[in-house]
C-alpha cells in the first residue's frame, strides 16, 4: 500500500482505561446484587427457628400475693367510687387472665371468651364467663364484692 492509504494500524490505549472500565462493570454488578438482596423477602421466623431459652423459675407464692393485691386494689377503687362496677369486673377479668399468663404460661390475656372456651382451662373459663355480663352491663347490677372474692379464690387455688 501506498503511503497515503486509509489503513491505520491498531491504536493502543493506556491500561488505566481498561481498569476504569472493569471498575464500572464491577460497580454495576454490585448495585444489581444489592438491589436483589435488599428487595427479597426475609425468611419468616417460626418456633423451630427460635433460640431455646432457659426456663424461668417463678415463685408462685409471691406471684399470688401480687395478684391478690391487685384484686384488692381494684375492689378498693370501686369502694372509693373511683371506678364503676363494670370497670371493676373488667379489672378482675384482666387480673386473673394476667395471672394465668404470667404464672402458668397460658396467654389468656389476649383471648376472647370463645378462644378461652376452646382451651382446657375450665376454672378460668367459668370465672370469665361469670364476669362477661357484668363487664358490659350498663345498669351496674353485678356484685363487685362477690366477683373479687371469686377472683381471689381462683388465684389462691392455683
């Protein structure tokens, strides 16, 4: 070929341009991987995946004293006209449910009466069933003294 031909030999670039290109390619791959990682659903924790904790030792006598004290306090609040009878019955119901949850490991504090009936805690179901009409009674007919004594009896007998 002649000297004035249009053919040119290969042009060599500096290695730094190659490294910059590879860097941009790796950055793009890292961004795509991060997007996939952060947008995937996390694995749902189940009972089989939870860590086993050591059982807590509960002094049932102290717990009974605590809850009998709470029952006494609710009865005093009613006697001092701080709460109505329906509210006192709600307090008694909640107190015995919390006693079952804390002392016996039976989480009755979040259960409805229907849920409780499906459980095997007949004495708790019977007591809560007695409280239900008085909790929602607008005429205030229930006996708070009897309700408090039934709650104390249930806590003492556990």
